[in-house]
């Protein structure tokens, strides 16, 4: 059982059974890891969820636009 810690507060977001297989070089040192697609997808989902959470958290700290500012910004984008 492996834990993925992804947080400023060291909170465990997901616990995965990785079932990893290591690729060894001629000196028998680990040089790569092989995961099945299901495990890779789980890891990918955890990372995407974390990134989305970080984006949401950062955007909540930004200054908000008024309705008029938003309309003006949208018009500028539409013109380009």
C-alpha cells in the first residue's frame, strides 16, 4: 500500500495499491517503473483533482470583476 501526499498540510488525498514493477539496469539498479493502466489512471485522476483544487483556490483569492468590467473584457476578447 502506498500513500500519495499532495497538500501543503500533508493531508493524504488517496491511498493506492500501485503494484509497480521495476526495470533494472545491468547493475541491478532501478531505472524505471512500470504500472498497469488502471493504476496510472488513478494517479492521473488524483493529480488532476489536486491541480483543479489549486486553481480554484487561487482564483478565489483574485479580485472579482464587476458586471460592466466583465462585459468590457469579453468584448475585447471577442474582437481579437
